[in-house]
C-alpha cells in the first residue's frame, strides 16, 4: 500500500489526547473490523526482474534498471510469484480468476522510483474466500474479499532530530519484492477475532512455504479497519484505518485502543472522521496521520507493460493438488483421530514442524494424549528456555514417543520419566540407553519391594500404630519412605497394594 510511511516526527498534538470509554459505554456498541494483510512471497527473485530478494545486503546493491524504475526498463512477471500467490489464495478458499490484470497505482514517494506501484485493481487474482476461526466465543467464518498481487516499494529510513540534520535515506533493495494483499470482509467483531484471523493467515502461508511470515522483517504486516455502531444499528459506523501493524500484540492493542477512543468520542457527542491512523507502540495509542480529504487519488489504470494473467484450470488444479494438509484440516483431524481437545489440537498444529514432530512421536508408540502433554509441556518449555524451535529439539520425536510408551506400559513411573527427560534433552540419547546406564528401571518385582516395605515398617512402629488406630493418612508418609529407600524406582501401584495388604 502506498503512502503509509510515518512523517519523520509525529508532533505531540494535545488535541489528540484521547479519552477512554467506560465499560458500560463500551457495552452499548458493536465493533466492526476488516483487515488488509500484506504477505511477502518467498521467491528467490523479485516480481518483475531477476534481482535477489535476500535480506540484509548492503543498501542499493540488489537492484537493476527494472526495480530502480529507470525509463524504458520493462517488467516481466515472475512465474514462481504467481504460483505462490495462487497457492496462498487457494489456502484462503478463494476462487482464482481465470483472467486478472495488473494495474498502476500512481503516487509519489522517494522510495518508489517508478512513481507508481504495480498492483491489481478491478480484476484481482482471486476473490470470494473465507477463513474459519475459533475464539473463546466459538467458531466463526470470516470472508476474504480478494487477494491481489503487487510489488513492494523500497525502504526509507528517517534520521536526525534537528531540522538542520534531518535526513531520509532510501534503500531500494526491497523495491520490486513480490507481495500479496489479502483483504477481508468487515466480518470481525472483536480484537480477538482479528488476532485469530491473522494467526490463521500466517499459519496457512507458513504451511505452504509461500512466505516466511517473519514479522520483524516486515514479511507479514497488516492494516486494521475499525468502526463501532450501536447494537442493532443497520449501517456500519465510519471506519478508521490503522496502518502497518507488524506484530500480533500491536494489532490487538491498536484495535482495543481504537475501539475505546471511538466510543469515547461518540459518547462525548463527537463524530468519527474517516482517517488513517498510526499506532505508536510506546504510547499504546493510535495517532492521526491523514484524513479522508487528504487521501491520495491513485488514478489506477491497467498496466500497459504487462499482459493480463491467464490462469488455466489445469494449472490451478495442479497447484491445488501439490498443497500440503492445511492447518484447519489438520486441527480437525487431530481432534478426531487422536481424541485431542480443541486447544491441544490447535497448539500442535500451530506450525507444520510441531505437527510433524508430534505425529512421529505417536507413530513411535506414544499414546496420543500423553504424547501431546509431553510435547506441549516439558518439551516446549525446555525448547523455549533456550529459544529453540522444535526442529532443533535435542530429543528426536521417536525417542520421546518411546519414553511415553514406557510410561504407558508401566515400565516407568511418571516420576522416573520426569527424571529421564532432562537427561535425554541434555544428551540426545534414547530413553533405553539412559535407563540402562543409570539403573533407572522401575522396580516392579514384588519380592524386592516387599523386603523394603518390611524394613520401613519395622523402622516406623509409631506410624504403623497410628494407621491401625484409624489415622489412615499416615500411609502417605510410609509410601514416601519406601520410595526414598528405592530412590523413587519402586512401582507406586505395586507399593500401594502391598503396603495396604501388609497393614491389614
Ligand atoms: P476503502 O475504499 O476505504 O479502501 P474498502 O471498502 O475497500 O474501503 O475496505 C477496506 C477494508 O476495510 C476491508 O478490509 C473492509 O472489510 C474494511 N471495512 C470496510 N468498511 C468498514 C467498516 N465500516 N468498519 C470496519 N471495517 C470496514
Ligand atoms: Zn531488479
Ligand atoms: Mg479499498
């Protein structure tokens, strides 16, 4: 999207000091949200030239006459970019238009040397899709209006504080990077729904490897359109657009701030003006950037240097057939095939790698529910502590599945497993090797356990007497002594049974 850059400095405008609405005021209004999400496609080269899209090269080195916008240079559409855009659109259940057309969106900005962005306008790549989201309030279908392709602009960096040393630096390495813009219907009714929608878009693009969705690098960014109306009102309220939200936390904060601001303005007798606002993460507030009156007229017209995009049914279906299982399908399958709760299924399908790991662990003999607990609990905690992703897990999926299988078979108590797990994590060994080496086998042999029980009972006559006198809770103390004597290796079930029968 053009014209979305912040001014070099945002003036502290006291007129913008905003009121927050009270809970009872908020309760009178329904919230309406539509999102415009920009996704950077993971192609090796730019959309209309052969320059690399790699990140971090020295400024203005990944450039050529096409992406520098030099006069006479002609764009050529990248086939991988089109294929990724089609895949992304299919994942959002869109219909792919057999013919679509690129369009010039004209505006001036120093990091847009062509003087226009090549986007799509009246004939976008794809339309009429949807995304199903789940929030605390239940399931909901959010419409996807359209998906269109476009090129990204370069990057401006604003520097300096005094007027005499304020500079703007322009780096055109990003100029011509392929993007898709995903425009939703105004179907969301809370910041939570917007959050879940955005989460699904990110997951789907990651599953398809259509984008790395690295938000810190700006590969996924979003404009949120927000309005409020009295419950039961027929017409939507006036919308405000919040530009360039590049984190999930900011998305939620910005929407929540904006809802409160709008309700406070209306309740104070004011009206909402249609405008573009920017979220300031330091203040946690949105600030006005420009109003509708100042909005650019882009003078869109069909791009004369590119032929229309023709996407045949066979091309489209070939791409559809190549798609991996998408997160929504996987989520439903985990619930039915493995009997997992909706929450567990969601966590385990949140990335392709987590799902793959989990399924490999189950395939290695891990009980599905217990394996889910170990993956989501101990494993994720250990990985998080080191900032590691699951594909860098020192415990191979099959080894975790094997550990779980040994618990279910009764070979290991939960307590022993908790002792073995950190060793597996630290040393990368299978559980069997650690059990052998450290002698961590559970003792289920009744003869051996009986002997220890006799010793413990003989050493604790007072507690035995108390038990026989009716204070049965002392059994916990006796079990503790037995487990201590066996270094926690006695099978707790066997200990309990034997102890009770001995105490009569
Ligand atoms: P514009 O012409 O200003 O670009 P569009 O109709 O194209 O507006 O919509 C842009 C985005 O704003 C879409 O995601 C749409 O769902 C959303 N939107 C439209 N009207 C409203 C509204 N009243 N409140 C919240 N979002 C809205
Ligand atoms: Zn180039
Ligand atoms: Mg629009």
